[in-house]
């Protein structure tokens, strides 16, 4: 989810809820302790120089049950960050403390913002000799009549 989409989703909400991939909710007394821009410059395993830019939110919760972050306040924090940090409209990455600091993608479903799992990947599969996976629809496969197991064929 891009920053502009997140701000649009916040407007008109009465509360903010973040749901972890396991279905549990981040406790409602969380705070967004950071809004920032992260630029990652790196070389992939194939030798290609790459740059990745994301907007980073850090969620934190402690035993402060008397304060809740309301949507309008978070919009104000984001707008201040856009002004002071010259944020562009990049994808949002969310940090949240589990057993260690975990990074999540962000999407929305109904009343909750979903923290989505992220996966590592090889960005230079061709240079590493990793064959490209081909997506095949099962309905497009034609079974070889001699190798198929159909009722009455005696294969089972």
C-alpha cells in the first residue's frame, strides 16, 4: 500500500486497527513511533546496482493504556513527515516488535490494516542459473491417455 492510499483510508475512520498475519490485532494502545523514508542501495547477486525506497512506520506498544492514536493525529504526523522529510508516494513497510523486529507490507481489509508477510527473493535468477518458474493452469494440461489414471483404466 502506498502512502497516499493509507492516508486516504485513514480519513473518516474513528479508530485504527492493525492485524498481524496470524490474525491477532496489535494492541489498541500502540503508537507510531517513527515515520520515515528508507533508501536502500545494494548490488544483487548478479552484480546489478539497485535502489529501493520505502516509507517506514514503526509500531510500538507498551503499558500506556490511557492514550490511543486516533486517525486524524496519524494523518497530521504523516503530513508533517511529508513536509519535513520530502516524502514521496512509496510503498509502506511496517516494523513491529515480535520476537525480534519484524518487517511487514501493508494492505487493508474492512476495518483493519493488514500487516502482510514479506519474503526474500533472488533478484538475479538468470545470473545464478535458477530456472524461472512457469505458472501452468491445471485445466490446460492434457493427460496422456496411456499414462492417465481414469476410472476403468486398470491403473489403480
